DNA sequence: GATGAATGAGTATTCATTCAT
DNA sequence: AATGAATGAATACTCATTCAT
C-alpha cells in the first residue's frame, strides 16, 4: 500500500495500472479504488467523476512527459537535432513505462468524444513544441520554406504516434529506441533518393 | 420507410448515419433499427450481434475503399505517382462521405480490443498496398535503398491518418483534397531543404 | 423425414424428441418445426399456440397410455391384481419410451400454472382408474373400509410418480420393471410387520 | 418501507410473497426488489443472480423446515411415532405458511435442471431423516425386514408430497392437518384389510 | 395448405455516483 | 477526511406469432 504518497497521485497510479492490466472498459471505479487502497467514495473527494480521473491521469503523466521533452529540445542547437531528441525522448519515456504506453496508445482512445477533446487540449502543448521546432527550422532556412507548417506537424506527430502504437501492439517484442534515428532521417530526408 | 435496398445494406448504412450523428456509445441497436426502417429483431436476422454490425460495416465500406485505391494505384506508372494517387484517393473518398469519415476516424476507435483486432485485419489489405508501392520504389531505385520498409509504411499511414483525423475533428472546415499534393511532397522529399 | 405420417402427429413426435433432448426451455417452436420437417408457420395450422402443442402431446400420449392401462386392469379379477397390473403397465410403458418419460416426469413440470391445470385434467382419467380400483376393493371388502379414498389415490399416484421420477433422474441405470412387485406389496401391505 | 430485518431475509421473504402471488415466470427481479423495499441493484449485493435468490430461499426455508422435523422426530420413541410426527409437522409447517407451500409445491418446480439439482441437494437432508426412521424401524423389527428401503422412502415422500400438492392446488379449502393420521396409518398399515 | 421473413415485447444485470455515518 | 452500502438508469437479444406470397 502506497500510504506515503498523497491520495491524488495514489489514485492516478492505480488507474494506470488497472487500465493497463484490464483494459479501459473493465476498469471500474471500484477496481481503481481497491488498487489505490481507498474506499470508492474517496475517489470522489479528489476527482469530479470517472472521466476526471482519466483526464487528470493524462495531464499528470503527459505534463511530466512534455516538460522532459521541452527540456531536452531546448538544450539542443539545431532544429534537426531538436527533432531528433524529441523523437528519441518520446520513444525512451514510453519504452520505460509500458503500462503508460498501453494506456495512452490503446486504452484511452476508447474514450468518448468529450474525453478525447480534453485529452487533445493536453496534447496541445506537445504539438506546440513540434510547431516551434518547425518554425525555427524554416526561419533558419534549414527546412524548406514552402512547406505547410500544420501539415508538417501532423506528419511528425502522426508518424511518431503510429510507430509507438505498432510497437505497443506488438507487445514490445523489439526495441523501439533503436528506431529513433531512422524515423528522424525519414522525416528529415523524405523518401526520395538523392542524386 | 420501405427502401428497395436489401436489408443488409440498409442496416449498415443506417449504422453509419446513427453512429456518426450520435457517437458510438449512444448508438443503440434499437436506434439503428429504427433508422433502417426495420424491427429490432430483424437486425439479428442479418447480423450475429451488435459488434458484428460494426465489423461488417467496416469490411463493407473499407472493402470498396481499398478496391478503389488498388484500382487507381495500379493504373499509375511510377511509385511516386502511385503514392500520390493513393493519398489523393484516400482524401477524396472520405471527403465525399463525411459520416463514414467520422465513424472510421473517431467512433470506431472506441471499440474494444476484440473489435479492433478484426478491424485491423481488414486494414491489413490497405497496408499491403502501401507496402507494395514502397517495395517497388526501392526495387526501381527511386526510393532510398537503406530505408526501413516497415517504418516507411508506418510513416505514410500515420501521416495520412493524422491528417484525416485533424480534418474530421475540425469538422471539415477546409478542403482536405487540396492537401494531397503537399502531403505527398512531404513524404517524398522530406523536411530538409536541398541545396 | 416422416412424410407419411399426418403432420399433426409428426409435430407431436418431433416435440417429444426435441424436449427430451434439449429440455423444456430450450425447445423453441422453430426447433420443433425443423425436427418435424415443416415450416414454423405450419405449426400454427395444427396448433393454436406453443402451449397447445404440449397439451396435445400430453393428451395424445397419455390417451394411449390410459387406454392401455384401462384395458389391462379390466382384464384382471381382483382389485389387488388390478392395482398390480396398473403399476406394472405404468412402469413398462414408460421404460419402453424413455424420451416420453423424461418429458412427462421432468420437462413438462417446468410449465406454468395454466398448462399444468390442463395437464391435470388429462390426468383425471388415469386417477379415475385408480379410484375405480380402490372403490371396488372397499366394496368387495378386500381393502379396509375406513380408509379415506382420496388419500389412498394420492398415496398410490404419489408413490408411482415418485418412483418413476427417481428412475428417470438416475438416467435409467436400473430396471424399473423389477420394482413393480415391491411397490405393489408396499401399498397393499403397508410398512408394518404382521405378527 | 424500512424494515428492521436484515436485507438478506427481507429479500427472501419478498421473493416468497411475489412468487406465490404472481407465479415463477412473472416474478421479475425488479418486482421482488420493490416488494422488499430495496433498489434493484441491492438484490445483487446479497445474491449472485436471480437463480441464487431461489436457491437461497429454498435453503433458508427448507433448512428451518428440516431442522424442525429433525427435532420433533428425535423427541419421539418409536419409528412409527417418528413417522407420524414427521408427517404431522410437514403438514403443519406448510399449512401455516401457504405462500411458502405454493412456492415449494408449484412454482419452484418450474425451474430449470440446474436449479432443480441444487434444490434436490437441499432436499437430501429431509430424505435422510426418512431413511433414518425406516432403518430404525427395520432394525427394531417393527417394520418388515424384507422391504426395499429406497422404495419405502420414495413411497413416503411421494405420498406426502402428492397430498400437499393436492391441498395447495385445491387452494387450502380443507384442513390438511386432519389428514396426518390417515396418511400415517395408510403408510404403516397398507391398504389391505387384516383378518 | 405451406412457407419463412419479419415483428417487437419483455428483463436480468452492471456500475458510476451519492450520502448518512 | 473517509467510508462503503445503497441506488437506479440503461440496453442487447430471444423467440412466439403473424401474414403476404
């Protein structure tokens, strides 16, 4: 029993575990409460409702996630390096916390529209980091100037997300960290052979 | 409402409409039946259970979708052209059927693991088309030879999927068809400015 | 396919089979129709509703049953002999038709009050045969004169019924015919040791 | 209606009433809950499912029933007296609780095979009491030594059961307690006139 | 007479949330 | 703050019966 942690974090950690193990639809509030070592009713002293647990979970975990990525990227010089470290950190953080990866890549996507809108607003900050790198790359004339910024962001995020999802669904049978370089090169260089 | 369409298609079309309008979790069988103009029980003469409606819906609609894309791509000469027409057709087909786009990009992802596995097996054929184009591009030495084929496929699909999802969530306030060229160029040329 | 038999009997025989094999609650009209080799709707040309199949089944089968027993008993001289042949014939007929025994002893008792009232009215004739034997026994001063006739009938029927039910539930692992003599003696002589 | 009784008993008593009044098949869980003065969901805090209410009902009520009969019979000296008090107590207990009699004699027999097996295992204890009396009677050379013990038990139980069922179906228009003596004599003495 | 596609009423059970203690 | 017993809304599926052909 994690009695030392404040109950708020205790419940969120329990939720990640329970959802990763049982799947989104089999993760009843009572199951999360039991795992957290509190009574069902106690949940409602810390969260407005069940959806609020999930949103908070995402905020809490993604908050740290994004902070880390922000820190790493600002520490790099060039936009390309920044993009690389973003991809690497993204893969690294999730590969270290498989439960969280399952929850964010698979289980939380089963939520309804409302919840997903809230999740997207949390994601916004992450997308801002990507936008910043792209913007910088164009400004510094490292990236092509005539690209559609929003599309680029969607390509970068879509690619990373799809790669992680495939890794999670394959139940981590390979090392995703090793793919950071390839993914980075693919995004930077594109598909075409240069003469 | 008596329709001339066979009941099977009638029910699937009703399901697409109802799910697009009400969301996955508010789409009761009785609501679908009502929209299709049949009795609740009639649903079960054509489908094993509720999940079977969704799987069939996806098979039916994605079947046509993939066939169309297969047809268009084989009609083109170069891998690059094939990739372009794949992206264009993908955007075109979904932009013409917003209900279907909502269902495939948002609502059907709320389904449970079992359903998603079945959906993935339908999707497999689409991924095969992409794989074929990539393979051809490498063989013909148009695409770089040292790329990771699976990663490329994930980049292509991840990018297209993310672009469509963003378009759907923005409630079609812009013309996605116009983005086909940019997306294609991004994938082919990459981010980097060529000297 | 029993095409030669008239459909009425065909359906009743199918019902006995289906109920014996699947149990009362898993014996849908459609299952009976299929076994009888007719369409579902055809059932309703010969029977008012599902309950009517069951009542008719019981009437038809018990009709023959009672006739046989009436015939056998009248052919005997003394009330005691008549009682014996009644028991023996009862056991004999059911041991020869296990399906019917299962249906009458176990499955049909799961029916609701209404159906059971109708079944009881069919049974009335059988009880009349017993009553006749008891009456004759008393009149001829073979049976004790101060007995309660109705109670005697209930004892006789209750005993026979319980013995048969036990036999059916043991899935015919012993020969019930061999018990006719003992049952008869028990009823006639009672439990008490005579000095 | 707030009752002082613990909810478990409250629900069981409500079930007896509702089933006796409406019949087995018209006794929905919600009807039982309403009668018990609890919410539908509360039922499932005390019982696994609907069938479990019925099994528990039978165990609870028959448990007391059998205990009472065991107590009464052991307090008597001779096997014949024991048999008499068993019959009398059986009639007495059911005649005092007509609802329970309706449920055990008529409604609970409509249950499916599974439920009936569980009911039979409860009944086993009652049959053991009868077996004990028969055994003792033979050992003490009061009952005939050459009787088939199992058949005797079937006769005794079958007779009592049939008598009670007839009484219940006649809707208690006569006093069943007055029949205890006659039933006892019939079983002990048999049908035959002694010279 | 015969068919069988279509009907639609009916119900056990789960689980997020509340609130008296 | 914490509890956990109690609540009650919400829904997929079956199957006896009908009736147009």
